[in-house]
């Protein structure tokens, strides 16, 4: 494997196929890298008590968020987050050309009821916990291509709603194996735009330079309490493809960040990539590992859910990029494509991972 | 309201905002209108016995499609349809840059398990029964913008899986009110491409010239057995916006075709548009009304489901365009954004509708 010597700031545009925006087998290099002009994160009490607690825009102590059931609570969470990101950007709902959103609930009801009052044309998307990657990918494409000037990409998840839907009612008090993850109660949103806010301020702007979109990968895992193992092969395939499509090495990025592989999936991913001579261990991070304190919060393998990568990205990763701690990251939300029905019918848990290349760029 | 006199073939590109591909409030006029180079439809026995029976590519008599449960049956249906459309286009799975797919089942399991073997990068989408509109919209954007040369857009639904999920188990034998629709067992797929197949043949090529993407519209309907009424306001808003964004009258189209409003929703839509001085009654069609014979098939208000508009489009509408019976249609799949959970919790049934402008163009 060739060493990426000297200046590793390759011109990814050169890798695009002539006449097309796409690069290699399954990537896109954006011609006019869209800006992330605002980001917002709202989380629940437990997430607020975790290591990233001080970074979130808002922590809501009431798990019902003032509503009558878990589903409406999650809708409210998404609504508040959408309002927050609009406020932070100084925009109104009518300034947004499209909203791209999704969640884990059947028929995306957290999204439908959460955003109905915004009256923005909407594309509902589903990629399980990789949904933020899909929403940001499509948002960046719409903006880069001139189909939109501003897109709002948003996802959410809620611990109690997810447990009720995928596992057991909370009242049942089931024991959780150590391979299980804890669904994050949280919603994260970004506004992707064709113009940056800080043209002359000297602040770092955040841009999306490219994407590698995932295939569904099924290694035959059947344990819904071990989703890290189910998703790691999908993350592996997408990250490897990103390296190949752009002819880069792991050191092209300051951080390579998966969504919610947790402690189990982390080790599998690192091993799978090592077998292909890619060592990401010195720059690897997982949102599910970052968001909770393993020792004090009893969250076992880590956090998960559509909200996990979304709030970690918007609260922590964007901040690190803005402050110059990192220049360039590969953000890879990961999803386990199961339902309670497919699980009960004895089906496998296929995985998917969507990679988004994010950079800090001087304003 | 100004009469659209003389040549009603307006140049929709003129309506686009300078520097952007978008037109008016929520539409896009494509610069390089993508081609639909192949289409396929596979349906169940009942759909095969309906008025469009002879037009489908395949009719599968076994409702289990050789599988052990309804969900796997629907996955198999989608897989067979994806294979069929690839075969009809003379393409392999590796020729397809992206697959955009969705279905009605929680967490889109019909799609995930149906397409896993194709190994194509995938965007899962959900817009209830409007999903084919969303999948074709995003497919056309990806191709028009040069992000893909070929995209496969696909949706499916299955009567028994939908009844089990949204209403009652079939064995319960519940009575269906006359406002209820019958979920279509079927899957429809198109391949959207930047190059047409029939450059010199003189045959009609089918192109997507523009789209108007829907907002979520909630008029407060709470009856999941009357989805036509729930979706009609969303269809109304999207169709009206299409007319306004392109400054056209209904006679711009030979047909204006909704997805599955059925007999109840049809009348509401026509009335709502009449109140705004748009009379579509002489060129209006609904896929849900076309697909079953009301008098002999006992399907009450008509067909519905992600598969309803998808198979009617691929089997019937494309054929009419190819044969020159129609030159230009507005295809408006309609969706009711409910889940069994939101319904049981007493929530409303919001609607959404995504309009796709489709034209026949001499090769």
C-alpha cells in the first residue's frame, strides 16, 4: 500500500470521473463544497450528565418533554432542535428549501409529527442509526448541485421509545447484556448552505467536501443486543471504499469517527481494516463511546440511535473543527437495519454506514 | 386566473431562479431532464385480475411468494422487481450508482432485506404511499446533477403485511368501511439515467422534466380507514404549488395523476382545486382507482400502498406516454404519514404528496 507522503491535502476533485461529480466506486467529491452554517443539539438528562454534557445546546430533564407518550416526546425533541438550529442560524422556516429528516420509529412518526408545523418540503429518510449520514449526504448534494440554497438535516432518537419498539417495555426491567448499547435521547440538526456565514471573520468555516454512501452489508449477525458487531462490517466497507475512491490513507483525516459501534464494534472495525493494511487506531473515535461514561453511567457497550451521532457531531465534532483541534474528519454514522418484526422472525441484522467528509476551512 | 393560451409548451427552465436549478417556492426544473430508461412491475393475484392486469411484467399467484411470512414475501417481491428492471434495461447491478427505495413496513425491512444482495449504495426513503414520488425525485436530482449516471428507484407494498401492521390480522376477518382502501401487493421500479436507450429509433423516450416536493399537511383527519381524505389536502397543496411555481394551468398536462386518493379523496381534491379556480376534473386520474375494478373486486375506495402508484406508473402510465396517448403528465404519489402507534395514541393522519413531471420526448 503506497504511503501518502508529503502534502496529504490531495485535490479530491481530480478523482472525479470526467463530466460527473462522482469519484471511484461509490463516492462524490463536491465541486462547491457546501457549508454547515449552523448546528444544534438537544439531549436528555442522562446524555447531559455524560462527558459531552457541557457542549449540548440544551438538556431537557423531563424524559416526556412535557408530552403524554414517548413518541410525542421524541417529536417534541425534534421540533425544539429544528427551532434551535434555525434560531442559531438567524433564519426562519421559510428560508429553508428542504428538510431531510428521519428517526428510528416505525413510519418515521417522530419526524412527521415533529416537523409538520415547519411547513418545509420534506424528504423522509431511513438508514437506522446511520440516518444523519444519509440526511447530510442528500443535503450536501442538493446544495452543491444548486437544487437548494439551504437544507435542514435532522434526526432524533429517544431511549424509552426505542426500548418500547425494539426490545422490552421499560417497566419489565429486563437485564441488558454487556454488548447492548443505550439509545441516546437526543436530536441533532445542521443547516447546510451554499454560502458561509463568516466570510470575513477569520473564523473556521465547516464544509462538506465529499461523501461515500454505503451499501447494505449482512454478515449474518442475529443478535439485536449486539448491534456493534452487526454494523462494524458496514463501517469497514464504507471507510475502506472511501480510502480507495480518493486514493488516500487514514492519515488524510485527523479523526475517523463512526456513529455507534460501541466498544464491541470498535475492535471489530479496527481489526477488519488492519487486515487490509489500514491502521486507523490512532485516529479512531466512536460517538457511542464518547457520549457516555462507561464506568459511571452503566451504558455497557456505549450509546446508539439516530440521535447519538447527530448530537455528538453537532455538539462536539463541529466544535473541534471550528476551534482548529481537527482540520479534517471522516464522519461515518452507522445503522443496524432491523425491526422488531424482522428480529422476531429470526432474520439477520444487516448494517449500513454513510461517510461524510467534513473539513474546517478559513473564512 | 390567466388562460394559458396558444402554445402551452412553456420553457420551464426560464422559471428557475438565476444560478439555481429551482423554480418558484418548492419546485425544480431539470437542466438535463433525466431519462427513465426502464421500468418494471410485479404484482399479486388480485392486482393481476384487475383492469391493468395484462400490463404488468409479472403476476405472482402465491401471496407468500415462496417465503415463510408476509415481510419476507414483500422483500422477495422487491428483489424480483429490481432484477426485472435491470434485465429489461440490459444492465447489471454494478451498473447502478445508487438505489433509492422504501416501503411501508417499520424500519423499511421489505427494502433492506429485498435489496441486500444487489450490493448497490442505497438511500432508504420514507414518504408512506408517496415514497415512489420521493424516490423518483431524488433519483432525478442525482442524475441531473451528475452525481450518478444510473439510479434505480423502487418501492413495494403487500396487502397482508400492511393489514397486519396497520389494521388487523387477516384471520380476524374485520369489516372494512367503504372509505377504506386496499393495499396493493406489488413492487414497481424505474431506472433513471443520463442517457436514453433509443437515440435513433424514433421511439418515444420518457424524461423527468421537473419536480414539486411536498410539505407535510395535517387537516386533523384521525380516521386511518379514510386515508383518501387525509391525503387529499397534501395532493392539493403540491399540485397547486406546481401550477404556481411554473405559472401553468391544468391543461399544461394531459393527465394529472395522484397515487392513491381513491374515490373519497378524488372528490375532495377536485373540489379543493376548484376553490382556487383550477379545474382538473377532465384530466384527473388516480392510480388507486385505476388498479382495481370497484364493482367486481370489493376494494371499496380503491387501491393504496407504496406499490399502488409505483406499479400503475411503470405498467400503465409509462406505456401511455411511450405510445403517444399522453405527452405530458404530472405524477403525484400521495402518502398518509401514520403508524399503528400514532393511530392508537389518538394522533392525526398527516399527508404528503410529491409531484414528478414526466414527458414523452421523441428519440
